[in-house]
């Protein structure tokens, strides 16, 4: 819910000053210049692939499913026009799942569940090339640029991801069956970084010269190290697919 | 039988002639020359169309001819006919031969018969030039005479405005009597001719004459447009050049753009009247009327148009400052002339960039040159009497006196 509220707040923050700006930069259905920059915010759902063995173990022992690692996502990008169909975008996203769970198979000596919270947080920062499959708009003279109504696109890029996989709460020591409280984290100081790649596709619906709605689907691939708190596991699977709706503003 | 047959043939002939006349009457869709019929005097941009005509100086009187398509342009100065020219807008190519220049001229009506598109090609002293022009009536009833001249690789646009001079005393009686008969119908026809135009007229004009002339015409009409994206696409797909659509966009968004005539600093052939309050420079040309360039009679705008450097990063754009070749579409030669319309991005008001430098105080670093962006002319401006226009000076020199705007300066507080 916080992510959804944040998205709404950012979209409103974008729209309110833009409304005042619109009269200065746009006429009746056209901009006074070819836009060189597009700013977008988007919100949607990001599903985690959760394909590595650490997820297998967690979901086997705790009352978690792999889909629990999916979450609402918030993102935004700044696009710089390269050609009429090609755009360079600098993209950031944020998704965070946090679920309480208990051991599937154990309770404590008071018959109470042994509870913990598992958090999976991903913040990808990528640079992408977005190829519009139709012209984004049409210049007429030097003072009018008319956006196309629908513009599909595909794209891809690379970047880094700040990620965190953390479990806080009570755990069972399988050697002693003791229940202990701990904080298992990706790194001692929290986050770690990994290289990621992503591919995307979507369509923009331009409902005004300045603004458009974006339906976006993307798949991000990456794997990252797990810290010493998760010893012996493969690299954690950071991959996932996401779908989002966005609001874009041309400048 | 023969008599009956003859009567039948005669009756048929009368019927046919009547039908043809009626058909011709019905085919007429616009006021044609009726809006132009009258006497005209040079008018400065922004000058009220309703102020009284000057008591002296040349005027052009347009009188109808036997043909609906043709009218006679007679220049009268001090009660004497200086010259007469017939303009035939039937589309027929007419040879012209005057002042050592030879060529052809062709004039046609617009589809609504409210404007005339004129083309000419001439050779004067081995110099070839072509002209395309629009003769139109503005919303305020002024006659706009807009010429785009190409000579060698040089393009030039020149505009002249004329306002109704009434029927001045001392007009040759044969002209005065014709005009008195037509004065009432001319008024209505002038209103019809000056009514607002739409995109169809812009498309037609763009196909008929040079885009520079069309752009200047749109600006000089001072009509508020409201073109939307759909109209712009329609215009573009009809082949209307960007220079024309830019003017339409600017005229449709007066809160953002201001169409203006940029001043031309060195126009030696004109008298510059300066309206300091409006930062607008108007030039009057003391040039006798020439039969092949009636536009050079009075006020022209030797004022270049260019983009200002204000606003949204359009930079100092411009369509270029075209040198004036000195050849009108006719053969007399124009004086002055101006560049195509510019669009000034006002963004509220013009601002220059400056900075405050330690030890030096404030300093201007970029832009903000005064006088380059003129305000849209208003109807309250009354220019000084056009004494130079009646001076009868030679057509090559014009009047040379000028007054310029004083730059704003500071002095110590007393």
C-alpha cells in the first residue's frame, strides 16, 4: 500500500506543476517543440522468479510461497530522445516484499509458532535503449509537435541492482532444536549490489501533448551474492517480471 | 413557318443568354474587386483604418472595368493622374513592358474571390526576378499588398498596407463619379473580403504563392487563429510549409508567442517614424507611385522579422535576413522590404540574462537587446504626417531623415 500511495503522490506531484506549465509549452493538441526529455513514473506488480536454492529452502521450511517474494513496485525513468524512434532511458525501480511466517514444522515449547519476517528488497538502476515501433510524434513546422496516440516500444538495458534479503525473528537451531532470535542479512551492513540486465515492452497512450499513459512489461535478470549469513547457497536469484502502469510527461 | 422558326430561335437565344447570365451571376462566389473599389492611401501598421486621409500626397484609386475580373489602378497625386494600370485577375497571362523591364504577369482569384494571387516574371537590365503576391483585405478593411520576390538566390518579402482615403477633393471627375456610385456596395464587399479565413484559405494560398508571402499575409491579418493538432496535420499533409504553420501556431497562442516585425537598423531609403511607447518602428517611403509596383507608394515595412532569442531554447532562430534585390514583381523597384514573419516567444516578458560580478556590479551577459522584439501594433498609434511621402523625392533616394529610439540609460540620483 505504501508503494501505491507513493506512486500516487509522485504522479500528482508531477501533474500539478505540469498543468501550469502546459499552457506555456503546449497548444491545442501539440507541443511547441519536439520533446527531448520524457519523465515517467510507474507503479505495478513485480513478481520474483525466486529460482535459487535459498528460496527453495525458505519456502520449504517456512510458511512462505515463492509468490510471496513478489510485491508492488514503483519505478521511474528519465528518457532522452536520441532519434525520433530511439530513446535512452535512465531507469530506477523499487520493490520490497516483507512477509511474516512461521516454521511449517516446528512450534516452541509453549506450542506457539516460531515466527520470523522475511524481506526481499530490490532496487534496479539501469540504462536502457527504448526503441519505439512507431514515430512518437510528428513535427509540423518548427513550433508544433503532435504526439502519436499509441506508440508501442521494446527495449533493453543493463545496470546494477541494490538488493537485500533479510530474515528477522526466531529460528530453530536444527543441531540443538533451540529457538534463537537472529537477523540474517545479505551483508553485515545490509545491502549488496549485482549486475542486472532487463528487457521490456509496452505501449504508450498519449492522451495530451504533454502526458501519456504507459503500459509496461519487463523482465529483469540478475543474480547476486549472499553474504555469510547464508552460507553454502548459490547466488540469489534477483530476477523477476513486472507489469506496470505509468504516467509520462514530455518536456 | 420561317417567321415562326425565327421567333423560336430568337426566343431560344434569349432564354440561353438569360440562363448564361444567370449562371454567371450564380457562379460569382465572392466580392471580387468590389472590396477594392475606392481610393487608398498608405497606412502604417497599427494605424487606425478610420482616421481621416491625409490632405495631400499620392493615392491609388481602384475603379471597376467592364470585366468583373479586371480593375484599373490609377495613381493620383495633387489631382493629376500619374499612371494607370489594369490588373486582370482572370488568370490570363499579360505581357508587361515598362522602364526597361519585360516580362509577364498573371493574376487569379482565390476560390472565394476575396483575394488575388499574382505572379510575375521579369527581366530588368538582364536581372531576372520572379514575384508572387497576395492582394487581400484585412479584417479592418485595409488593403494588404504582400509580395515575395526572388532574384538570383535572394528572397524578399515586402508588405504595403493601404486604408480607405474616401473620395478626396480634386479627384478627376471621371474617377470620382464612379466611386460615388459604388461607395455603398464597396463597404459591404470590403467587410466580406476581410472576414476571417480558415485553413482552406491557407492551403489554397500556400499552393498559389510563395510561403513567405503567405506567412506575412497571415501575420498582417492580425487574425486570432485557434489551430489544433488535427488542423496542423491537415495543413501539413496539404503541403503547407512549416514557415506558414509556425505563424498559425503563434497566432493561435498569443499568450506564448508574439508575432512581431523586427527592426531593421540600416534602411537608408526610408524615413523612420518611431513610436517609442510601443517600441515599434514604422517606415514611410517617399516614393512616387510606380505603375508596376503600386505597393511602393506608401508605408512599407523595411523591418526584418526574426525570432527573438527568448524563451524555450529555440535560440536565435530566424528565417534568415534576406538581402533585398531592389526588384519588385513589377518593374519600378521597391524600397525596403522585410523578412518573413518571426515568432517571438514572449513567455510573459522579455528578459535578458545577467550576473552580478564581485567588484564590478551587475552586468548583462546575454540577450535583452532592446528594440528587436516589437509589440503587436495597436490601433491607437497615429504616425506623424507623411510629409516625406508627398515630397515627391526621387524613387531611388526616398527620404533620409530618421529618428531612432534612445536606449534607456541611468544617471546618478541628484
